């Protein structure tokens, strides 16, 4: 088996080469696509590498494409399907860090942390705060995949009501164990105090949250997006923040890095992070472990895990 | 006919079989002809069974107690029947009056002993009065507000001769509705700005659930249950239902703060503990029903079912109240699964015992039992007196008139009348018993924690009982539930009495301010 990994240059490539060399000596680790042809039958990429027909043509013998990420919208699925290549992602490695990131953003917004921090930095000692508790709120999760499920598990001790929507409903026993109530999407928008989005970017989820959806949400509700920026209509969000006091925590943007001159970055009720919800030291280690494990599975003739249905 | 024959004839004619009791020598003369008798192993249990049978059937039920000891042993149960408005006819044997002057063994003034706990009491001194006294006692017991009555039968009366009396089983006419009063009440409602309804036990006793729902929908206002209601006060699945009032003035006032008019129908207010706030100050408060206390506000005595039916089309819509959907419960159940919390347990009970009549003596768990199991016609019973020990006998009594009865009881309560299990087994009473074992008197711990912090740790609040073994000692099948509560299905199966012990979280609930 020949394998290639195309990784972003900001990663510690030498360290990765040293460690993977102990496991997959023939792995060709590189940071670019400036080559004409590869005989690799396994290709490992991150979301930073666009995988389209042009790149795939360079791999005449490619059998298995492993994306070392939860998301895989950098992959042209039609091109992969036409080439007859298996595709896997790693939907489990960052669920802990994303779930914790969501809760951190929610608590920060509920507790008014940005305001309080600014006040003290400006030499003020505020006596009044609009700080609220998470306990007792209705927490809506849109998209109940691995990250949504882990978020629900982490939320249970906070004594919130957890409602969710997904195109595929979980089995009843799973819902009961997690304390989940399935709701139609519109009903979830109406009843939730907090909504966190965990859907892949598809034709159906593109601009899933636009003016109509914000109109159905409670005043002052909180929206957290750690999925894909395109799922939320940015202009509609700006209107909802200004018009009905919606608060938001955004980790992802339609274009990354975003246009920092956007009005979005002038709003007080919005906090940001740079598409880093899933990135922690621990999660990166899990991504590497899971990715290597999956490639090893393939090398042993075992079906890799986390196959994406093409 | 002899006195004892007249007694039996009255029991038969008034449709009072079976007789619940625990006889002594002074009762032997009056039982010589009795055909259907359910023996309990303590006098009080027979009163509890009759209470349950009476409430479950809506008919009077007969108890036979043993003179002074039997009546005295049963006083708490007689009081509970009074508070539960339960038509229980209590009979007791009395010493032979021919030597009463000598204060013989067991002799006492039974009428003074039973005191104010009954609606009517009489000592029958001649055989000719036996049948009329029984008929009169039954009619008084059945007259709303229903309640227990007491008849003392001296031994010597049972051997006196008299002629047979043809008795007619007659229920009092309670179909009264005051049309002028209805108009007055409707006028008050229509001139209010934000009324609230409080329904009580009579909604169930008069089977007025349909009318109660229709009236609430016509008004569009929230419906509350009276505090500590003894039976289903409203069909709690209806979206007008806003929960039960708590039994303390301050909490009632806070709950009803936004309303200018409070209309109680078929219910009243029970308080405990004392809080210094006056009750509903500045509110317009009306009480409508057959059981009005005239403590506060204005009271209108009439059949609550007929009132609701008559007033429904005359009231103006005052709001669009709809209870918010509760998404918290599912999450709470999932969280409590980890440590056998009450919401998790009751969620399992609800799945396994849908359609069952619930008898509730879970005390500290009762708010959760009520909330999760809900109310519907003849599907919920509890003692409003605060007594422990009523649960097993009452549930057995209800199970003599209907099957599919589940008793939910605490470990402390269970032990008060545990010998009831012998009767359940002996007479094949199809009762299912779920014991919520939290290892002590949780209600006392909760009260102590609120008012005398630290006392909740007192050793005398703690129990350590092998309840399953105790039940097995009476020949009753018993199990202890595992973490997944798989045994709920076992408890439900079959017609025989079964006991399931669930070792629940012993965390002290906050039930007081």
C-alpha cells in the first residue's frame, strides 16, 4: 500500500513525519499539490486541501480518500463518486472540543462575560448585570450527529430541557437515554432559548437560518454556529441581532477569514472564534490517532470506519 | 326476627356487602348471619379498605369494629374518611347493656369516643331500630359532603325480637342547581379582568371532568388543582391545567398574584405549614360546590357538575391560556436515570401502568407522582388527612371494586399497616404495590432542613428495612428492582398481589420554603 498525506504547512510537519514514520514508513507527507502523478492508493487530506477532479486525476490508482476532519465540504463528492473511491471522514475526534466550545460560548453570552471583562479593563466596577443561568433553559440542537449527541450528554448536568431536530430521528431508547425531545424544525425555533447548529453544509442547509427562521425565534435567544458559515445568512443574522436582540456565538463564516469590515464585528451581542471550536491539543491528537487507525484498517484489508455514503 | 337477623337483612337490602372488619367477642352476636366478610389483621385496616371501596365505587361501604379497642385503634382512619368525604358506615359491638352499670371489660361510651370524626352517630338500644338506623346512617353518609357515620350495637340488642322492615336503598337527591346563584356567579366572572379556576375533588366525585374542561375552555383561563386534593381534580392532560396549588398561604398568593377573581369549584383550601401571609387578600374569591366551608369569600352550595354545565354558555372568554409544553421532563428523566431519581422511576411507572388507578401514599414523592401520572376520572386517590398507613388498605379497598390498581408508597408508610398484605393474599385482591424506598422519613428530613437545619441528619428519621423479605413473610411475591427497572413489567403481570421495592435516591427534596 502506498499512501500520501497532504497537510497544511502550519502543522509541525517534521514531527508528524517522525511519528508516522514509525507506523506507516511509506507514507508520503507533503504540504502542496504541486506534483503531476502519484501511485498512492490512499490519500489523507485535511479540510485545507480542495479535492476535486483535477487533483484526483493525479492519482490513477487511488482507492481510499481519508479526510482528517469532521467536515468534508472541501471534497467534490461527484468527482469522488465518479472515480469509484471510498471516502471516510473522522466524525468523532473533535466532538468533545466542539461540544465544550458551544457550552463555553453559551455561558459567556448568558453570563455577559464580554461586557463584564470590558468594564473591568476600563476601570469600572459594574453593580448590575443581565447575567442569566443556563439551568432551566430550553436548549435546541439542530443536527443530532456525533457532535450533537456529545453536546446533549454534556448538557444533561446543567438541568436544561434539550430539544432537537434532524432529518433522521434517533431511536426512541436513544432519545430517552439522552433526555431528548424531537421537534419539527419550526417548533424548535419557537421554543428554544438557545440553539446550536450541528449540520453538514448541503444544498438543504445552505442559508438554513435566514430572516424567516430568525423571525420565529424567541427575542434575545442565543444562536451558536460551529458547523459551517454558509448555514447562517449573515445579513439576516445582523438584522436579528439588531432587531430582536438575538445573541450569537460564531465560530464559522461563509468566507474564512471573514470580511472584518462587516457590521457583524461591530455588534455587542455577538462573540467570535476563528473556526477553532474543534481544535484543541487533545482533539488534534485524536484526529491523528483516528486517521492513522483508519488507514491501517484499510491497509489490513478491513473496511475503514466512518464511510461517507456517496 | 332476631336482632342479628334484622342486621343482616339491612346489610343485604342496603347493598352493603362485603363487611370489612376485625371482630371481637362483642361483635360475635351481630355476625351470626353475615355472609360476606373480609377479615383484616388490624381494626384500622378495615376502615381504610372501606374508605377505598367507597371512593372507588361511589357507594357506601360497611365496617365492623371491635368495641372500644377497635374504634380507638381506627380513629385516624375514621378521621381520614371524614376528610376524604368517604361514605363509610362504621358499626361496632358494644357491651351487653344489662351490666353496663358495672363498667365491664371493653365498655366505654363509644359515641363520645368517635366524637366529631363522623357525620352521624347513634347507639341502637332496641332491635326495632336496627334496620331504620342502618338506612338512615347510609343516607346521611351518602349525602354530600359525604362522610363516615357510626352505629353502636349492644350485644343484648342482637337477641331481641322485632318485625322485619322493608328497606329501600335510597340515594339523596343532589341534583340541585340554584339558577339565580348561577347568574350571579356568571356576572361576577364576566365583570372580572383575569379570573383563575381552582377545581377540587368534587369534580371527580361528581364525574364532572367533561364539564370542567368545557367550562375552562369557555373562559380561556388557567385551571389549578386544590392544594393536596384527595382525588383527580381535573383532567391534567388538558392544556388548561396549570398545576396544583401548594398548601401554604404565601405560595397560593404568589401563584394567583395576577388574577383578580378566583373561582373554586368542588374544592377548598388545605394548609400546611403555617405561613404568616393572609389568604388571598384583596381578591374576589368564590366557592361553588356541595362542600363549601365559608372560610373566606362567597360560597354557593350546589351541584358542581350542574353548575359548570349551566354556566358554560353564559361566561365570556377571558383569555387564551395554554400551558407551555414541558420539554424539561424528558431531560430530567435522562439525568435521574443515573442515580434512580424519582422522575426516572415515575417515567417507567407511567409507561408500564397506563390506565391504572393510582393510590398515592408516597408523601415526599407525591408532587412528582401527581405530576408524572396525572389525573383523570377515578384514576388518582390519596389521603388528604396527612395520615400514614392508609395507602395499602385503601388501595386494597379500591381493588375490590376495580382491577388495575397500583399503590405507590414510601418505605415508612408501608410499615404502618403492612399486615394488610395478609388480607390481599387471602382474598386474591389484585393489587400492585410499588415501594419507593428512600431509607427513612424523607418528609421529616425536608421539613427539618427548611426550618431547623441540621436536624435532618437525626438518626431517628432513618430506617433500614428489608421490605421484600417482610412482604414474602406474608406469602406475597416481592422483588427489588434493578437499575433499569426491568421488574416493572413483572409487577404489572398477573392478577395476584405483588410488591416491587425500588431503592430510590435518598437526596432530601425541597418541599418547604
